[in-house]
């Protein structure tokens, strides 16, 4: 079992103990993900723009 879950809707990563995504509220979480992008300043990042990320955080 992984220590993080990825939200299937907004693609954010969270502790494995959550039942729903704190970002978008979805309960569709998965422990099957690979790779991670950390976005600190989404409004200044070309990568965040390409991934349609608007909030700072960890994205699989």
C-alpha cells in the first residue's frame, strides 16, 4: 500500500488516510500512480499551464 493517494478528478496527491479529495471533494482516489510534479507557483509555470493546474501542490 502506498502512503499517498491520487485524485482521479483533479490529480492532486493526498495522505492515504483521506476518504475524499480535500481539493475537489471527489471520493475517486487511487493508489495506482507513478511520477510526481510539485507545483509551487502555478500562475508562473508553463508546466502547470499545460497540466491545467491552478493550485500549488503535488500532482502525479
